C-alpha cells in the first residue's frame, strides 16, 4: 500500500493551455474523489467515481473540466483552456466503503 | 445547507501550551465529523473522527467530542509540540447515494514555537 499518488506535483502553464493531472488511488479502493483547494480555504468537492462510473459532479466543475477513470483504477482530471482562476491545489482522494478517505499530496497548478 | 465553521487563524503558541481550535457545523441529519491535518508540502491526513453524538475521537494527544446540542467538534490538545505546527481542518461527511463527500472548514494554521 503506497497511498494515493498524484502526478505531477507542480504544473505551471500559460493561460489558454490544456493540462492533465493523474491520480493513482490505493489499489483496492473503489471510490475516487477530486477536490480543489485554493489559498486560505478548505478543499472543495469537485467530482466522485465509484469504480469507473462518475456518479456526482459539483457545480464548481465547469464544462472546461473533465475527469475520467477508464478502468476503475487511476483517474485523470483535464482542464481545457486554463484561466488564472483555475490556479489551485487539486487533491485526489480514495476510499473503500466505511474505511475512511485517504488523500494524495496534490497537484499545484499555477496559470500564468 | 451543510457547512463547517472553524476559528480563524493563525494561532501561535509556545511549546507545551494548551490548544483549542473551535469548530461548529450545520448539517441536515447526523453527519460524521472529522479533523484532518496538513503538514507543509504534504496531503491531508486524518487526525481523528467521531461518528455519533457524544463520541470522543482521539489520536496523538489530540481529542474532540461530538456535541450535538451545540453542533460543535472542538479540537484540543493539552501540551503542543513544535512538530504539531500545521494547518488543521474540521470536516463533516455527507453520505448520499454511496458517495462520502467531505465538507471542510477553511482551516486553522497552527504555529508552535520552541
């Protein structure tokens, strides 16, 4: 059990570019979550997968954001046409029912 | 709606001082309550939890009691150490349709000086 892994740890991009982040959850966990954390705030829920099915999306997730979990294992979060307001820490978490939610170290996105 | 309010920081204490970080919540139903800690450069780690009224969660000398009558879950530690310096988040969990979605407070930054 190596914990939740996120890559890259840091991403700097120019406004208008597309970026993609990857999350590898704890191997036996069937639930996967994406959260966003801005400076001085707590994490905010973005979306949730159970196995490969995306079951819930927050209103925070505009149509420029898309998340996938194609085989029920790793997940990707893509942001198209990035804006400066997208600058934040993107956190991935995983869980197995009733056992607690475990977070990765996050990907810090800076949009210039 | 469902929300968590925690005391604003930053909080600065000397080593061995007593710590209290206040947390209150608003929720429909009876949520489970959590404290997470985030050390510099690291992800969130679960510190302690309580799943029903009057439960006390504890870990590493930290404690918090689920108080339904005051909708509170205050974090306490009798004697803080420099290594406790971190950001602390109070959170509740909403269970709906199988999802366990966490709702977080804004966080309280704690600095402990030697």
